[in-house]
């Protein structure tokens, strides 16, 4: 056979393999929205969310800035707005964190926990005027409920309260016990709230079948090439460690600097760190996530994802380019603070960079430290651990929960029941949540808010003009209703 014929045959075989694998790379499950309608008083629900936002339950880094009245006010509001809940469930308080127990009829079943937090982050001073509606107004305008906490996480808290309230009104009696927990200090680590709830459960030998906390949303238009909503149910959260990289040199007057100053040494080290990120790629959870999502992508992208044996390296490079997908693949490196000399004409002895790492479940705190030391290796560079935000030397990533469990299945079917054919995929939470505590007493810990959110809206999360679409909020309440009902029946 002539060489070009051989090449032609090989090419044809290869193309056939690539295309046929892509043709088989389709969404796994097709479920239609449940015809059973849940009828809610939409106006009342939306105004409840709006009212909850009006309490400025801000978590500050320092205790003395705290507005205790706002927290008390919020709790009184909950007890008055959800009286039925207070008649049927028992409440235990851990500081200002509220733990409710809805006793199930079958005590042999492991309970579940549905949770959120009602503290919020402050509004960045000076940005108040950029808000289209005042941040604690709870104004309902243009189809949105506006204000700090609309996404993070009063919609979660009020959504859960409304769902339980609805089920109680329907006379629903759970078989499996349900805990509801509403944290007051999630934004500053949850050490006096969720941590104590977890300790309490542990002390009483209560192991949860699973927990559902805030997390990702139903993402609208986030993933290139995917036209449907993507419900990323986070099954793990990243850890965090913060290191100081110190460049060292002789001090003295700036009129006679050495060839390399402490600042120059540090700059070299930081450049090396940015150019040598920790290893990352499609495996384990990241693989499960992108394998599910890519089944809804364009045919060209399907060819890539269905043929990872050939295009694996290309896909890794492609996903590493975008900050959001890169964060799913690896431990990220983020230099955030710099300091050196205190005067313009004085050479620093030390130039210090603070670098924050968000640790992927595949790495440990020690792995990060070792990696950094290896990369910046130089006798003029020192790597120091840093105790930031009470995490000690660092916080490991969480355990990875199962995406084949009953709990995950219930979340998936509730979301599909309300929203129809959306993409449901296991995801990785790149920020932290109270589940770092709850995960210790739960077989599986999930992190997901059942509200559709656009990319533009997401900028309000910890940012300016935080708001939630009122219709999305109502749909989310329905997911909570279906979930609690199914999971505890
Ligand atoms: Zn939050």
C-alpha cells in the first residue's frame, strides 16, 4: 500500500472514532418538570425576603463594631413571621445561631440538616452611592429584591423557613428528622455558631445522613457553550492557607542601592510563583463535573471532551486560562498584599508579600508549603506561615462528598422537578462555608442554593447591587419544599 493511502486510512479511522465518541457524549438523564404545582403566596414570600434584608446583620472582623440590635431584631422577626414553625419545631440557640429540630416519626433514620446563614458582609465604604437601591432597603424594583444578603444568604435562610412553613401548613409530618440551622457568623468563620452546632450534634452522637448549605447557584450563562441552567451542587470546598514570601537584602540609603534590593528579590520570587502554579487537571471531582457539563456543549467541544485520551492536555490548558475554571482544577496562588520600606529613601531589609492559596482537595496545607519553598528556593527568600482569620497555619480542603448518594439524588430530582431539564453536576466550592463545620457530623455535605443567577447578578455577591430575581426566589423555595418533603418522607 502506498504511504499516502495508509495515512488516509488512519485519518479516516481516527475521525470516525472522534466523531462517534462525541455523538455518544450526551446528557445522561432527561426528566420533565413535575406537573404537581406548588401554589405559593408569591407576593408575601417576596416581601418576607425584603423585610429580612432590612436588618443590617453585618459580620465585622472586630466584635465591637457589631450591631447586636440588628441580630436581635432579625430573630424576633423570624419568631413573629414564622409562628407555625415555632409551634412545631424546637429551637436551641448557640449564641445568635438558631438550630431548629423538626422531629421525625422514625427515630432510627439518620436526620438531615438544611442550613444557611443570616449574617452578611459589610458594604465597602464609599460604594454606597453606586447601589441602585440602598443596600439595606430590601426594595422590590424591576422584578428584583435588592440589598445585602439577597443572594448571600438571606434568600437561602428565608427560602428554607418558607418551605418548612408551607409544609407545616399542608399538615406534612416528616418521617426523618430535619434540623434547620441559621448561622450568625459564617462570614467570619462560623466559630461561634456552626462550629458549636456541630459540636453539640457530635456530643449527642447525632450523625447526619447529609446536610445542605449555601453554595453554588443555578448558573445562567456562566459556562461557554452551555445554553441551559447549570446546577453545580458543590460536594466539597477548598481549603485555604496564607504564606508570607520575604525577600531579603542589605538595608541602607537609597542613593547607593545594591544590584538587587529586597524588593527585586521578592519580585523575582512572586514571578516564579505565578509562573509555576500547583498541579491541576481533569481527574476525580473536576472530571465528574466537566464530563457532566460538557455533554451539553457544542459539538466541537464535545469532540474534545469525549476524546480526552487525545485532547486531555489541550483541555487542561483551555480550562486553566479562565480564572473560574482554573480554580476548579487546582490550588490557586494569589499574591494579595505587599510591604517593604517605610520611607522613600530607605532601602528595605525585608520586602514581604502575602500570598493566599485556595487549596484543592487533592493537596494538603503541607503540600502547598513544600511547593512554594521549592519554587522560590533562594537564600535571599524566606517563606513564613501566617495565622490569618483564625485558621492557624491553614485550613485543609473538605472531604469530597458522594455524588451517587440518596441525598445528592434528592437534590437533583428536586431541582429537575421544579426547573425541568437543567444540567445538574457535582461541583467544587472555591470559597468557604459553614459546611466546613457541619461536614464533620454529616456523611455527606452539599453546598447549593436553588436560585437561578446570571453572571452579571453574581457581581453583587459580596459586591455592589446585590439582588435576586423575585421569580427565581419563588422557584428556589419550591425546590426546598420538594427536597425536604422527598428526603424526609
Ligand atoms: Zn454566604
